[in-house]
C-alpha cells in the first residue's frame, strides 16, 4: 500500500512528462533507420526475480512462440533460485536469448567501486558460462561508466523516462546509444583524438590495455515496466503501453519493454496477491501482431546491439547529454546563449535553459522545441533598476528560484554540464547541488562585473564595492571548471587576476550567419535610416548618436535614427530627444526577438555603434558590429580599444568616441559616398564570413567534449552517485 501511495504521488508530479517525454523522440545524428526499412523496433525482455518467475519462464516463452514473438530472459546467477542448464538450452534452441540480471539482486551492486569490481569478475564468469552478451542491473540501478568492467555487448539497465524508479534519471532517448570506454580514445567512437585523457587511473585500470573494451550499446526500455503499471499504479488494462507504442512507432524509435514472469497470473494457476492477469500482456502482443506486423522489427536485444555497431562502424550513436544553461537574460533575445544551446542540441544533446521571460511572457516552462531545447522562464524581465539595491534584489530572487529549479531538474535527470552566463558572476553558485555530484560547470563572463558595475553605478576602482566585486569574480572563477571570457583583452585580465591556470579561454560572440544575411542592395534610399539595436545603458553611447542627429539633419534632413531596445537610460533618451526637437527624427522601438533583428537591419542603411571609450565601454566587445557586417550594412563605430583590436579602418568607419559632431561627420560621409559605402560593405562581409559562428562553433563544442571526457575518466574510478535522488519505487 505504501508503494502504491508513493506511485500515485509521483504520477501527480509527473503528469506533464510521463509516459511520453517529448525530447526523447529526437533521432540521433546520422541515424540509419531500422533494418528492412521497418518503421520502429519492438523488443521483449523479461527479468526473472524469484522461484515463481522461474517456474513460469517456459509457459511465457511458449505463449510468445504461439504469437510469433521471441524475447530475452535475464536470470539472477546467485539469487533465490538456481538456473537449470536445460532451461537455458531450451530457450536458446528455440530462438530466445539469455542475459545476466545483476549478481545477487540485493541492491548492493554499486555500493562501492571495489565492490562492483569484485562482482564484475563473477558476472563475467556467468556471461562466459551462459554464452550471454547482455546485462541488466537489479532495481534498474545504473552506473554506466563502471559497466566497462563487464565483457558485454549491451546493457539494458536504463530507460527513456520513468520517474517511478529508485534511480529515476532517464536517458531522454528512445534510441539505443553507445557508451564509450573513456580509457580508449579514437575518432571512430566519437572522441576527438587530439583531446587528451587527463588523470591517472592506475588504481582501477586493467593490467593490459588490450583488456579494455571500446564500449557497449545501451538499450533503454521505453515502455513502462509491468510492475509499475499493474502492481503499483493498478492500471486496468494495457492502454498506456498501446498509446506509448503508437507514439514510438510514429517517431521511428525503439519500443523495449520489461515484463516479469513473477507477477503474471496465469488463468490455470494460483493467483498472487500483487499479480496481474496474463490477458494484459497477451493483449499487447496481439495488438503488435495485428497493427504493426509489417512495420515493426521484432528483434532480440543482441540483434539490436549488433545492428547499431555495424551501422556505426563498430560503435553507435552517443547518448544525449543533459546540459543546463543559466542566464539572467531573455533567451529569445540573447544570441550568444542561443547559439551555445543550439550548437549542443544539433549534436543530439538535451538542453534545459533557465532564463528571464519577456514582459509579456509568463514565468513557466515554454513548450518543448523539436530542437531539443526546453526553456524555463524563471522570472519576468525588467530593466528599470535605479539603484544598486534594486538590481541586487532582483538577481538574488532569480538565483534562489534557479537553484531550486536546478535541484528538481537534476533529480529527474542529472546534468552532465551546466553553462552559466553572467552578469552576475555569483550566479554560478546556483549550480551547487549538481556540482556535488560531478556536474561540470562553465562560467561565461559576457561582461566583467567589477567594470560593469563601475560603469553602471559610477563607483571608483579603489572603493570597497569594486574590491568586493573583484573578490566575487575570483571566487566564482575558481569555483567553475572552466571560464569563458567574451574577448581577448578581458581574457588576459581574467587569466591574470582570477582564473586558475589553463582554465580560461576567450570566445568572441561571433555572428550567426543563418540569421544575419546580406541585403540585396547597398544603395541609400531617399530617407536614410541609421539603426542601433541593443541595450540602452549609458556606456552604449546612444545619447551621442541622438545629439549627432541634431547636426546631421542640417545636411541630410531626411535621415532618421531608429533605436531598438530597452534599458535604464530609455527615459533619459526620450527626454533628450524631445529637448532637441528630434521626436520626428529619432524613433524608439521595443526589444524584438533575435530572429526579427535581421529583418530590421535589412530596412536600414547604416549601422551605428556609438560606445563610449571609457571604462567598461572601451573594452566591451560589440556583437552589433558583426551583425551589421553580415547583413551588408556599412558600420560607423566609435574608436575604442576593443574595436581597434579586432577591426581596421577599412572594415568599419571610426569616429572619435563621445563626439557628436565627429559622429555626424562620419555618418554624413558614409550616407553620401557610394564608393566608401561599397568598400565598407565588401570588407565587412569578408571579415564576417571568416569569423562567423559556423567557423568557430567547434571551439565551444570541443571544450564541452573535453570537460566531459575528463569527467568520464574520473567517473570510472569514482564513488557511487546519489544524484538520481532514489525514490521508493517498484522493483525492476
């Protein structure tokens, strides 16, 4: 009764994601489809848990034979029964498969690394004796990195989603996947041969490298176990199986079910207290035979494993990794966070993004996208902070809610890596719970917080506040496994003052060429439009552009300035515009989604970046310049240290920072000189084509691969994880 009560509680909490996890339907990269052009795979497995189940094995197998099916039976080698040799022989001679189910089935298999190693020696003995190639742990416990000690072709101890299990961390895929041995690195199994395997594993490594297997195939079950459905949820029929099967078939996945002979009540036999009618299982088989006889590949587990290895040249598709992205910004308008998430999702990874909602969005999870990215709107976005306390309070609320959400998500499916984007730096500490269990952490410094705060609130470099922020930066960087800095100038500074040696790299926010494409013409229209899209903070210098238009319209009276964005300086800019009599010349537009920015750029004639060459603005890299270039717009930018580091005069047209008159001159020359405009566009396109995201995304994905490869090597020898948040749940 307690287990049933617990199951009902879990069901209420997971109605929105069980039994179907929308993210698990994504096909692995380069997926070849199933043999014989079948629509999906259908696999039957059985775990025999006690003497009662052992007595029913042959009856169950004969039922399946009569309906045209074959299955795999997994036996406990040193449990409450002895496995008769003649039973195993009968099964294999009739086309069934035999696998090893745990060793003792007492829940202690993974109690320590040394314990597992000793069990592995005995399990390998039974694998050889039974001529078996498959394994499944008791209670569906799993520690995939340790299973490389076993001489197996496949393991079946996981699932796509099953919140009722003691270790409920689903794999979020309904496809088989390859689990590479981190002690063997090759280009064939998906590892970059240039990435070193770090650390020494001499205490746990085999005596000879020849004894190390390349890996194995993991087969997650995708149809809920019979014990969960009928013993604990007390479902009256097999309709949950039938509905999930239809969804799997529609998406071309693998329908693998685990049915226990122990819990089936045969009509002619004695009914058990917690059993269920044989008719439930028979109905499933008859449904498959009647509805999917021409579309299902009815295979044994070892056949699926062999197929995957052959299709992937000896290995298989990689497991979707669970990646977190945390940013105190709106995901829909933050191109940097978007591109990181999309680059990993395109490799088959599952991404959970924690971000701010726009003013019109509700702080609830957004619908799951086909891309594999799930967006959680933690709080609504406001940009009206007037004091340091306003900003701090809102950030702290975001941190508190993000921390709680990460704990919940990690318990459902442990994170492999979490990428945290500042501002602020201390946002990285919301990852404290996943980090306890080995999750790798990246801190991405979009902006340097001490300099950012200094510019935003006009504090001095020798003030206590600045020094506290510097200390916060240092502690945050040391907490992370790796630090990304948004430009080379800042990377040199952070590497010197905050980050650990070798754990800091620069990654510029390169333009996404799929969003920003060149417009068709470089001609200026009758009403030239100068555009600025971005945040409205003082260091952006938009007030300089507004003042410049007071002069510019004297020679170009039809010129217009379009400001697209929001921020704390908006009211001041509106007041300035009105005081200068420019309300018909300067137009302010609200922030738009990133995908719409490129459309606005195609309607403009010149892009302007009027940053101030002082403090923060002097060294902050402007993504707008690259977006203008990729869109075929000539760029007029203030002469700052960072922009002179990356661009030459022929690529952008510089003016003296903070000087409205010089900006008016530069804009006038670009508007009126077709040759100058054409040269700026051509050189800008040349630069953006060499420095766009597709040319540099590999830098980021390789960093993630390296950090996770280091984690996998460590995990081979590490202590057992409790990150799965073991629940009271049905046995497997």
